[in-house]
C-alpha cells in the first residue's frame, strides 16, 4: 500500500508554483452567466490561466490562491501594468476575505479536485455562495470519475485504503514515484448535491472530456449553479 | 409512497407489444465490432428497431424477447419474406436457447434498463458472454443516471423505498399515474463492473445523450465489451 509522506492531503500552500497543474480550458458558456463588467472571483486561481482571459474579456477579476509562489507567477503573466489585469491575492477558499454579496460570478476551475475532504468542499461552496450577489452564478469545471479507464479504475480502488474516499487517488511524480498530492474525481451525483445542498440550483450541466497533466483523457464536467 | 400494483418489477412477458418503448437509436460504432456476414443476437429485441437495420446491413440476425406480442410486431415490420430479415423468437435472456460460442456479436439496446435486479443483470451478461465466440463483442446502449435533472433526481430518491436500488424508478402512465414498469438508470461504474465481472473487457466507452419515451433528455452510454 502506498504511503503519504508528510501532509500530502494538503500540500498546496507549500508546493512550488510551477508544479501546480492548470490543465482544463475555460468553457465559453461562462460568458452567458455574468453581465458585462462583472465582478468575478477566481477561487484557486493558480497561475492565472482563467483569471487572465476573464480579465481581458472585460470583467473585473480577483484571483485568490493559498499558494504565495504561484501568485507571483500569475502576476508575472498578467502583462504590463497599464493593461486590464486581475488582482491576485493570497487567501483560503474556506474563509474568503470578502463581504457578503460582493461578486457577480465565482469560478472554480479544476480547483475542487484538490480538496480531498467532503466537509471542506461543502464549506468552500457555502463561502462561494455567501460572497455572490443574489441570483448570481458559480461556474465549476472539474474532473469526473472515469471507471471505463483501466488506469483510473485501478487508482481509485488501490488508493482507497489511503484516501478513504471513492474516486480519490494519489497523484505521483512519474520519475520518483513519490506522491505529489491527492486528487478527487467526482461523480455527477456528488457535484450536483455539493451545489444543491449548499445554496445553489443547477442551471447548466455538461459532460465533457478533459486531458490531465499527464496527458490522460478523463471524464469532465462543466456545471453552473445559481444562488437560490 | 407509491405502490406497485401486481408484479410491476417484471411486467415484460405480459405487457402489450405496442406499449414497449424502443427509443434509442443504433450507434454506428457497432459496425466496427462485427465482421461482414456476422451472426448477431439482439437480446430484448422488442419490435425489431435494432434487429431489422442490422439485418439489412448484411448480418445474420436473431432477435429474442420474452414478450410474444411484440415479436409479432417485429415480424410484421420485417418486410417481405424474400428480403433479408431477422429471425425472431421467444426466449429469456437469463437462459439463452443457444449453444456456447454461437454468435459474433450480441446486442442489448435499452434492454438492461428493464432488468431491475443486479443479480439478474449479472446472469444476463454471463449468458451473453457464453454464446459469443472467443474475442467477440457485446454492444450495450443504455440510460445513465441523470442527477443534474431535477425530474430524475426526485424520481431516484422518492422511489428508492420501493425500488431498493439507487438509480431505479417507477415509470408511470402519464394519464392514469399507474406504474407501468420499473426502470434502472446506470452509473458508469455499474456498467463497467457489470462487464468486467462477467467475462468482458471494455474496448469502447462513450457518454451520450438519449431521449426517453416521454421526451426527456437523459444521460446515456454506448459501451462495447470484448469477451476476455
């Protein structure tokens, strides 16, 4: 059985910025769910792969991440000071440093996959709900459990004694074999209940295929919830 | 709580042929998994919606169903005697009336959804495996659990005390409200393990969207397993 070195359940505050994956592309459906000039919060923004295009689209974007190093990369990627660019700041998704009803749109792009406790995911969605204006939306794109893939089927099953949650697995460095972090892949039911039990109704749901950092094709979901 | 009148868990031998739904269209991928002039068995063939086009394609098709009435409809739809047409015969999918290794392809199109016991589904897949020649394939197209749909989410949950299986629900007559039959919608995990635990490896897997007999859009799967 694989073992977790140190605290691999949540290595994200300390991991090197360049080692944080940012693989999924933004689905253009997002633009249907925010007004022009919207105030947007990108939660778990990493190197700004989503924040920066949203900012160029004309939104007023704040990117938040728990990792200081990756925020420096994000700032460096934003372009010159005179061009529209996101604000990046350090913060924890379970306790967002913003008043209630601040944003017109919150975004979690391949972020929830890194949160490997159901209780923490619930807290995070409630926080995303709290900072949204009434009737505003949360956009989520994330990985789905991919049982038809022998690789992932075996990961979910073999790593279950360590992860204690079906659909979670140890993402390991291909060279050293050491576990970099634990990731979770969702079922449709999990994602839907995560939203409807924490203040949202589901207004858009799409099954997609995403490519992981290691080049595997896996199931993915794009979901939009409206604050209800 | 809804109640089941008579034996609605398995009304299929007695239901009127014209009331048996046949909604999903054949996915052309099927033609990649059978040689020209293949011997094909269509299990739960109903009115021949799949058997007939497969026969016109040049396959030698046998359609089997537990319902005598629907087999008459299938024979009537097959066209004149001189044209290539399937053989239709009455039989039970849990005990197929064929020797081992008879067929080059077995087909279950929206059939497993009507089998509302896991044990029976396991038996049926093992039978489909038994009658296949070595390395030959089973094609399945069936409905997936659709948790993002409020209609289906509520059905799965409300009917669980009766169905005793998550993803199953009572399909009711829209006019009388009376339960016509019980149906099961699958998770990806269920379908994959149904195959790999009963003699197959998964060689093709596609997530699709199907339309039900009542016009609802739901998740669907097209899966091909190879006898391993």
